[in-house]
DNA sequence: AAAAAAC
C-alpha cells in the first residue's frame, strides 16, 4: 500500500475532460474536409485534396493538392525576439509551504538485489548513472510501487530508461535522463508526475498547475498531452496543452478551471503568464523535454523567464536523446544535486534499429536520386523527408507533386490548422510522404515510418540523430537515407563515428571525407550550426555510391 | 547561410 493513496479520496470531484484543441478549429479556416474514396494510387494522384478557404489551387498540374507554400505569414508576426523583452512579475518564494516529493518505496525484491546484480543489470541494459545516493533499478513494472490507480496499466517490463529513471524520479530528485529516441522517455517522466500530483494538496480556485512540461514544438506538446490524458485520466488528473497558433479561449478556460498538468511551448505560456491567465506558483515538478533544444540560444531566454516563476525547491527533470557536452554547465544552473542516467553510449548515438545509408552527392543530383529511392520504396508506407529550410521544403514538395507524388509538407510558416491537418494525413497514411523542416525532427511518434530521407544534411549531428529517430521506433526497424554534400564535410568525421557506433557500413567516399576533413565535433554547441566552410578541394569528383538493393533496405 | 517559439 502506498501511503499517499488516500489523497484525492474523491476522484469524482475531478471532472475529466478532453481538451478540444485537436483538429483545426473552424474559425481558423483550417483545411477543409477531405473527401476521398480509398487509398490514393501512388505515382498518379487522383485524390481530390482540398484547396484552402481562400487559396484554391488553379486546376493545372496533377491532381488538386492544396497549394504549397505559406499561408499564415504576416498574421502571426515576429515570434522570438519580442518574447525576450517581456518581463514577468518577480515571484517571492521566501515563505513557500513545503511539499512532498519523495515517494519511492523500494520493493523487497529490489532491496534484495546485490551490488553485483545491480552492476550486471545496468551493464546489460547499458545504463550509466551519476549522482549521490542512487537508487537501484527496478526490473519489473510492479517494483516501482505506483499507486494502484495508475499501477494497473498492463505494463510488465519497464524500458531501461524507465527501469532506472522511475526510482530516481520517484525519490523527488532532479534528473538528467538521456536515452535514445523511441525508448519510452515520455512515460519515464509522466508516471512519476502522476504520482507527484496525487500526493499534493488539491488545487484551489486560482491556482495554476502542479506539473509543467515544456517542449520545443507545438506538435510535440500535443503528443505529450495525449499521453498525459491517456494515463492521467485513470487517476482523474487533468491536463491541458498551451501552445501558439490556435485560439487562446479554450486554453484560458482550461487553465482557469484548474489543471494539474500543463504541457506548453514557451511562447504561449509566457503570454498566458503575462496576461495572468495562470501562474506557476504551485509548480513543484518541472520537465524539460528535448532539454538540449530548450536550452539552446533560441529558447534559453524564454526558459529562464519561465523558470524564474517557479519555486526553487521544485523537482526538475531534463530529458533528451542527445546531450551535447556544452549544455551541461548551463543546464546545471537550474538543477540541484541531480542524478544523471544515460542509456547506451554517453557519446552521441543513434538508435541501433535504424539502417543508416549515407550517399555523397552534389546538390543538383539530390532530387533525381530521391525519386529513384521513392520508386524503389513506395508501397504506401510512410516516408519522411527532411529539408533544411522552409523555402526549400516548399520547393521540394511542389516538385514532388508536379511529378505525381502524394507529398504534403509541414513547417513553421504554415498555419497551425494546416500543420495539424498535414500531420494527421501523414499519421493516417492517407498522405504517405511528408516533407518537413526540423519542426518534425524531435519527439514525434508516428507509427510505421518506413524511411527517413535527409534531403539536406541538418545543421548539427544532434539534429541528425533526432531526425533519423523518427523511424525505427519502439523496436521496429527503419531506414534512414542521407544525402551528404561537400558543404557538409565538417560533419563527416562525427557522422562516421555515429555510423560505426551503430554498426553501420560506412561508404568509402564518406570515410575519405572524414579523414581529410578539418571538422572536429562541429564546434561549440551554442554557436554551432551556421558558419564554417567546408573543406573543399580535398575531395575530387562526384562520388555517388549506388544505394543498396531493395532487400538490403528493410 | 536556419528552425523553432506569441499576438
């Protein structure tokens, strides 16, 4: 029996409710209804995809796709910079009421583990731990001693990050959790979050959330909340998602009715705080998902602002698949005596169940190369194509459609209604090809993505790892094709390391580039990305390596 | 020489 189970003895007083933000609200003029009969024949689009409210496509071209391009520029105005100028009222945490955060009850079976058994378990699961007073890992779900109300969810064996992360998080300690994409990180922090909420005094009118989860994209925030709803509802724990590009009304309503868990993107949350639609005075469990991204230059000022609103004795948890050395110092500014748990190699690592194929090509060869790949692969399963810029993304999408491929694109210059719609089309398989910028690089869990194509190499190796991690999820296998040009030479060495570590065959042109490249780790994380010129001249000729045959690919 | 994140 868990000592905290008696709290919230009257779960009925919690009105469980689904948020209604999924799907384009009509007032936004979202993509209209789709009428289709049966799956689209590939290579010959017969689907009558809708035009958008105001911008119906001219009838020329193959099929009537929604226009490629941006629909919502101008309306939104500048995000980012402006946000950094907002200052929120300073909070006084001098006299806060203490709260409970240590809920871990070590099971007898866990206590019985000898140090040797613990070592063997950790080494077999490739778990590395740091910190003081580290709890033993659990081997079975029931050993976490979750409250009954959330314990009966049918789990048997926790994933490695959960096996070690749950006891750590349940102890109420700060935590840096690093594990590859698709390894169960969301539940690794959501389950302890539910336990945490159950043990806190009930919310009263005017109080903000107890748990705050921050995420770098709107789609990811929505996805996390879907999980929070799925598992929180059993314990009558309410959650909502606060993010931009969608009307504020419903979000304000949720916040004011009271929600124990808020999942948010930083901009809209700051907006809500400024307008005093909510406050963070009751937040005692803070999660940064994709934490390295949340702490990079674009986000850091906003994160600082938000964290300054939260009591310093909170529990703070960072999660990511990638954790560049350079963020650690900054990251620890917001942590107290944290644990660190790493699953797999502490180096930058890719998911082992992904076949990674890198081709060295020239810019002009990319498109035709991709078409060849698509022809080999296209059987209706999902293919995700990453392009570096929004403009490039539109360009590739337009080209694909003109050639008859059922492609839709998602990026940050499209309005949220279209982003939601495109993602839904891709998830359902109605539109099996999605082109995207890095808005889709992190965290998105779409089932059965057969293949990721990096049409452009990303601006960091962390992004590479996240992008290819959209395939090969939850134990399935996947393939990632990457076009690599001379201008990417500075990444060659590190890329080869990642490939070797994942047991991949490295093509010799890339090896040659790695040997002659001056590029080290790609520079400092916080200034990485742009700048730096490739080491040209050391590579001669165009060295396209033929891609493998079909059977080799999956 | 970028993406993302508010209105």
